[in-house]
C-alpha cells in the first residue's frame, strides 16, 4: 500500500499567494502551484531572517532592528525597505476592518488654516562680495571679518612639557624665562642692521661734526626715498619719528630730521603708508600746533617758522594723496587746525602754524569755489568761513592778548589768517566794485583793530572780497535768525486766529438761540 504525502502547513499561507496572484491579473491559481509558491516564499524569508541575525550578532546586539534587515536585503541584491527607521515604538498602527485586521502607517494630519496663518520667513540676502584687510604687514586687524584673539588662542600650539606633574624648580624656571617678542622673528637680520644704521645716520646731527654728518644724513634720506625693499620697516620708521618729535620738542634740528624722514617715506612710491596714517598725522600736527618750540635768533637755522612750514607742507602732501580714500581725514584735520587757531592761550606761534596749515587746505585738496550754489557745500572752505569769517573780531581779541616772542610776530599771524580767509573765499562771484572803501573806524567796529586795519590796507588786493564775503555770511545768519523768529510769531498768530474763530462760532450760536 503506497504512502500518501502529508499536508504541511507553513508560515506563508496559500490564501496570501492567491491574493497576490489576483492583484496582478492571475485568476483561478491551482492549489499545487499556490502551495509551491508559498513554500518558496517561506524559504526566502528564512534566508533573509538568517542574514539579518548575522548582522545583529556582528553588531553585538541581542535585538533585531530594521537596519539589519536592510543590510540583509542589500547582500541578496534586493531593494531595501524605505521609510521605516529602527525605533523602539513600531511605526505601524493596527486597524480592524470588515475584511480583517490591517496594519498601516499613521499619517499626520495638517491643518491648512494654521499653515496659511504661519508667518513666512524673511527672504535671505543675496550673495555679495566685499574686500577687507586679512593682514597688514603680517598683522591681522581687529575687524569682524577676521577671527578674534580668543578664537586664535584655541588653535595656538601648546608648549611641550617634559613631565606631567610640574615641580617647584620647573615653575621657578618658567617664571624667570624671558618672552621673546615676535618683532625679531618678522624682520630679517639685514633689515635690523639697516634700521640701526639709518637711525644712527639720522641722529648724527646732534653729535656729528659739520659737513660729514649732513652728507651721511642726506645719503640715508636718499636711501629711504628710493629703496624699494623697506616696506617692512614702515611702522618702525614712523614710530621712531614720532618718538623724536614727542621727546625733542626743544631740539629744532631733531624735529627737522624727523619731518625729513616722513617726507622721504611719502616720496617713495613703493612704501604703503595708508595703514599708518593714524600714527603719522599726530606728530605732524604737533609740530604745527605746539607752543613749546624754543625761541631762537632769526639767523639760526632751523627756526620755529621753518619747522612749522615744513610740517604744513608735509600735512598737505598727506591730505593730497589720501584724503579721497579716507573721507573723514580732511574734516578732522581741518577741525583740529581751526581749534588750534581759535583756541584760548595757544600762543602766537601755534596760531601762525594753524593758519599756515589751513592755507594749503583751502587752496589744495579742500578747495571749492565760494559761489552761491556751493555756499552750503561741505569741505575745508565751508569750515573756514564758519569759524573765521563770522568771528574775526573775537579772533583779533585773542591774538591781541598773546605775548610776542619777537617783534612783528602778531602782524605775521594776522597777515597769515587774512591770506587764508582770502584764499578760502576766492574766486568770488562777479559783483560791481564798491565806489570807496568804508572808513577805518567802521571796519574796526566790525572786525576789530587788527583785522580792520589789514582789510583797509589790502582793500584793492583782496580786502574788498573779504569784506563782502563776511558781510554776506553775516547777512545769511541774520536772515536765518529773522526767519526763525517769524516762524515763532506765526505759530502764535495761528493760535490767536483759532481762538477768534471759536469766539465767532459761540456768538453765532447765541444769536440763533435768541431768534428761536
């Protein structure tokens, strides 16, 4: 009697195979084919599970994850599962339907009304490019584009230590060790030797003798004026010149040597001086505005007027080359010179130096035509007209109170201020000439004794233009004051008109009530 094959029921049911077959268009699938396919599917499932368990064991875990199944599918060249991440909570939700239990992924509900009311994020700025100084002469400037010292300290190399536990001898040795400045590592030995010899040559006038020292000094200045390899020495040369001016205000030859050095540096086309203008400008202004220059005889060279003239020409050269690149440089220098001219207890020498400095500004880089169209324009001339043109009498009184160090110094200051004012106001608009000059008494009452006299003397050589320009400035100021007063009175009249209108309305209401 033959043995009949037993029916073996696996994990994968034949009903599932028939459902899949009907979904792809195969109807009436035979029972033996469905059973064979069910067995094959179960075999493939066992292979995937065994591969997944291998990945789980190699990962030193005892819990099977979705990632292990994905790796097993990749090993079998099958597409991994997408959209289901391994987590402790299953991503499926159980739902009971009329046909049976269904497991599905729960979708989040989105409220469209909340989405519409949500604020839209701001539009990001367009990509733009800008230039900034990454490093100037090997030193990073402290700007927001560059890293801060605190950030750089995080990446600084730590010093190597020979022992993990510090001892008393090692700590004492560390405290006594000297810190080597980085400057010696930036400059080469040749540049250090050149700087030393250059400083000795420029300072040889104090102890040197006669022509030899002057020849050495001229050779040193010629080297600074023409040598193209001195860009690393620029901050050191400017610092040396500033120290010479600050410490030797009573030594006129030392001041002249420092100013000659600055002039030679500015004449060298290969030196980049712009980053050091904030260190170069104060010593030059000190030579112009200081009252500590010693009084020397007129036949001695150099004299205080020589030093101030040299400093003024150097200041004009700096403004002519760099005022357009730095718009705030010219107004700041002009304001400093005007304060030196009109300040209290400045001394006649300092006032003459301020006027000499202004003389180059009003006719040089800060020049502008003093016409009606440009009367309100900004610049050195406008500042001169506001500070000097409207206050000549007060300035003359300040100059009269100063003591002279030599005869004629006060007259030189008045003449220099008059020339500055004349240069700042010319060329003037064409206007018919006055028939005759005002009386000296009238000019003195308006401008004071000093400036009234020089305007009267120079009436045909700029005095008339100065008189008319200052009169125009005072007329404009007076007109502005009258307009301001008229505006105040107009506001008061408008309030009175409103009150009168309210009284008229009340009278009309009372009359209508009586008629009724």
